[in-house]
């Protein structure tokens, strides 16, 4: 009886082992069936640990068996698919082909944080955490590449992405930068990284976000230490290098030539950038613009809006404005927005730009001196810089603002009075959140004259402004 029982146990064990073996032989341990056909380092994930693998005839021994294989961007480039042979923790050999696909949406964030935005509270790292949170909760195939220029921490490239329901993040050292130091005020360096990392598929929605301080069009002619403190993407660690609007415009033109496609959305997570004179410069090179005409708090955008992407770009942009507004509805810091006995508004707008140039040419009016509304914004007011410029809301400079709003404004964040520190002389809904200069200090006039807007409107008499000392 004992002998029969023992034989039964052996037979049962054999059956179970056979079943497990058959299961292992049939099921692939590969989780990552696809990677992105975009030039950044990515992971391949398995549900068992891998001991060694071979790609392109090169064998790699894992120092420690792992469920993840790190693919360098150079391995990904130039192949339509990745053929990988590998040995798992059970000693089994596998041969798999990993396909390459394009993301539905890709944001390239140029993180110019080599300044006071990362020396106290590290606002750039805070935003990177928001991006992580968004993509961890996203059901879409999305990529956000952050080229992060820090003041004290090592400059780093963050590749944060979700693919086929899985979330991953890789990090790289700056490969186009000497000694690992990114000069975020160098337009050629920005172009190098953008062209290397952006998807070349016309099906991918492309969002370029320049993250930094902003100073409108100041410094467009030349850097002037007497007044320029916060140029767009100013890099204090590289002799205050910064980007110019005309350089960014040329970058967007170069992108179209190289990719045969436009950047869909260009955004500036920075202060004082949503001037019609600035948007006019690059309106024909993009499809949408996102930004604020007023000062942004240090917290800037709320990047968790990215989790709302459902394949519809305009819906996402409306969500971006909604999240921005919601993030400042409570807990506003009066000290930050109150200076020289004035309050400053919080605004954020997204505009369509197709046809915007021609529309402004046809609808901008000159004779507005008697009805000008000075908003509570400025091109830059801070404890460091005097009030040297004034703007008015764009709606008062147009013959038919309602027509403009219907055609171009996707959404704006000034529809709730809770979003404004001070009061305007007109109902909040009447404001567009887009500014235009009407008083310009003589010492910065040379910067304004660099703009195409100046050539098209001032010299032709379509628009005028007041110069003061």
C-alpha cells in the first residue's frame, strides 16, 4: 500500500512538472512587445529575470540577473525592429523580435533651471514629478523628454513614457554637452536635442515646451545688464546666455524643413510671454501657442494635465488651462503678486495660430488712445527691475474681439474672478489673456524694433505706441 502511494506521488509530481514545463515552453516571458521608434534610451521588461542577451551580434552578460534590459538610444536608432536573443533565469534560450512604434503624443521640455528656479525650491524637479504622476495614470501611448539644466544638481535627460499600458523612465547624461553641462541659453544645443529626440512620424502630436524665466521681447537686440534680468531660458551658469524670439522662430522653421512637419504646440512655461507681438513672430510655424502674458508663480504649470490626453489635442489643451486655473484657485501668495502698490493677475491662454497673422493685420486698430485699458500685468515687474513697460489686453486693440475669440482662443484661465488677485475695469470674461504693448521705454526700443511685428505694423502705420523715458 505504501509502495502504491509512493508510486502515485511520483506520477503526480511528473504530471505537474510536465504541465509547468509545457507552460514555460509556450509562454514568452517578454512583457515589452514594442518600443518607441524615437531616439532615447528605453527599457525592455520581462516577467522573469534575464541572465544574458544578444542584440546586433553583441552579447551582454548581466552582472545581476534582472527583469529589465536597458537599451541605449544608439541601439534603437536605424532599425525597423529589434531582434533579441536571451537566456532567462531557468537557463532557457529565447529569440524575439520587438517592433518599433511611434507615440501618439510627445512633449519635449527644455528645462532651463540653471538659475534661482532650482536653487531654493527646485521647481523643475517638482514639475518632473508631476509629469511622472500624469503618465503613471495615463492610458495613452505618450512620451515626455525633459532636458533638465539644474543649478546645483547634475544636468540630466529624463525620458518618461507610457507604452501599451506600461510606465517606464530612463535617465541619460547630456550627450551633446561638454562635461555634462547643458547651456540652456544656447539655441543650437536646443535644436540638437530636439532634432535627435522628437518623433519623425507625422501621426505623433508634438509639443515643444520651453521652461524657464521669461521677459517678453526684452534682450531681442542685445543683452543689457541694466535692465534684462529674466530673459527667456536664461542660464546664469553660462554667463547669462539666453534665447531670443527670432532664434526660436528660426528653430521652428528649421524643424519643418528637417521633419516635413510642424510642431503642433509651442508653449512657454515662463513669465510674460503671451504678447501678440511675440506670438506673431512664429504663428505660421506652429498650430497652437500656450502661455501667460503675466508673471507666473514659481510653481508654473500643473503638468498632471497630461494624464487627460485621449487622442484629441484641443481637448487636452482645454484641460491644460483648466488644470492651470485650478492650481491657483486657492492658496495664492499675496506677497508674490503685490508689488509697488499694485496687484498682478494670473492668466494663461491657448491660441490657434493658423491664420492668426493675417487676422491681426486685418483687425488691429490704431486709434485706441482714448479707450486703452491698462491691465494689471507688465512685461516684467519685480523687486529687481523697474516698471518699464505697459500693455493692454488684446481685445481692445481689435475691431471685433468676439470674432477673434471665436476663431483663435481655445481656452483661457481668466474666466473666474478667483483667479485674479486684483480687479479689472471690465468684466473678467472680456479679457483675452493676450497682451500687446502700448507704452515702451526708450532704453528698450531697440529690442522692440527687432520684431517682425514692428516692421509689419509700426513702420506701416497700422499700429502705434507711446515712448517714454
